[in-house]
């Protein structure tokens, strides 16, 4: 291979990966509040002095922003493009975008960049629930917005009286449900004590919501079986061999006509293959996280837990995120006995 070919190949790869700069620039600006600093036209010197950041580093970030059109320049002053970056500004934006950037840049990319060392050493990383549990809870809650209508409809249809959210995070989903169903008893369970503290604080005005610190794999209700259980974005925390056991335990704590709401990314689907594969790579690089369930394995997994699966629906195709319901299987033995009783001939009783 000649030097010209080598140089052209490198050039193509450089061009192909230019899109990464948009994420990097947005992440830095979001973390440091720089898009807010440049909400009104300002010079680099003014912002560096006001925010206390090194001028040369800020200048480099600004130059990238101008090229990406995140920032506009006029008369040696710079202003944030609201058209492109409003989601990253406190007055206009959504904390969801910042949360997704933070998770990607601080969790996913460092792990994926460590892949060579992980594979060579065969020593996997360990996911720190205490450090990153809060940000993961925040990004998981974003996904639930796409399923809330479906769940509210099921709550009304089945006249649900109790809802338990296993792995509830900050409790945002329960609060959204409580806004519509203030009389339904709701319980949130999460293993992260700091996350639960935040959930309790944010839910102080919701008397029908309570929270418990606990392992969702071991949780049991204090007052009888429940009507609905939310199982959202937790399968990657459970070893594949333990998933059926968790479902068996959930089945024991669910009423016969109860339902389980599941939200999870899946592998092996026709949707979002690149993203779900990368997401899966992040999970399997950790000793305490596990591969995503495959769509082809769902029936087997849930059958072992005595559940029927229905209404499988891709709510975010780009990431291969699905929502579906589980309902306890009917007692086959009881059904067989009832069928035998119906088919048994009626014996006449003769009088002596």
C-alpha cells in the first residue's frame, strides 16, 4: 500500500468522525453553562473573566462552536445559536438533553474506549451505582414518557388500585401517574439510597406515593398482592440466568388479573441495530451489568416466569427500545381439572 492511499484512507476516517465534535462541544458547553454565558453577545475575555475559566481553553471551545454553528460571531463577540442549542440553555432547554450527553460522555464512551484493555486483560469494569445511579435514573425516565399514555389507558381499563415501580429512580414516572390517579396507592423501590432520598423530596406533595430502599430482586409487598408492577429498564442489571427467577417472584406478588409493564432495549430486532449493539457493548464490558435480552428469547424467558407477553411495541426505534405487557398465565392444572369435570358423564343415582 503506497503512502498516498494511506493518507487518503486516514482523511476519509477523519471526515467520517467529524460528527463526534458536535457531541463533545455540546457536552462541554452544557456542563460548564457556556451556552448560557453566551446567551447575549459577549467576548471571550468577558466570559473568561466572569466565569473564571482559562481564556485559551475557552477560546478553543468557542472556535469549534463557531465552525459547528453552535455559536455565532459578530464584531469579535459571540452568541449562542438558539436555533441549534436552545435545548442546552437553562431558559429554553430540557434537562433531558444534558442528561443524555452526560451519560454518553462520562459513562458510555470511557467504557467503549477502554475496550482494548478490557479484552486484553479480561478484567471487566464495575458499574458504580452510587456515582452514576442518579444520571441513569434521569435518562431512563426520559424513555418512559413515550409509554405513559399506554400505561394510563391500562390503569383505567383494569381499575388499578396499587402500582409498584421496581427500580423507580427519582420517582418521576410515579409522579406523572399520580397527577392523573391521586387515589391509587403507589410504591417506588430502588437500591440506591441517594436516589430514593431525592425521590422522596421531589414527591413530598404526593401523599399516595411512598418509597423504599431495597433490591428489586428481593422485594415483597407488605400488604398483600398488587395490581400493577413497573419493570422499566432493569433487565441489564440482572444476570440472564436470574431473570426468570425474578419474574417468578414478581408473579407471586401480583394478583391473578394483574399486569407488568416492561420497557427495555432489545437486541436482535430489526430496529436500531447499531445503537442497541453499542449499548450492549457497554453492558457486557462490566462485571455487574449484563447483555440485553434478545427478542427471540422473550417467550422463553417469560414462560419460565409463568407470564404471557402481549402488545410488544417499539417506542423508540432508533435505540431498539420496546414496551410490552406481561400477564400471569392461567393455572393450567385448574383449567384441565375444570375441563375434565365438564366432560365427565353424569352418573345416575339409583335407589334401592
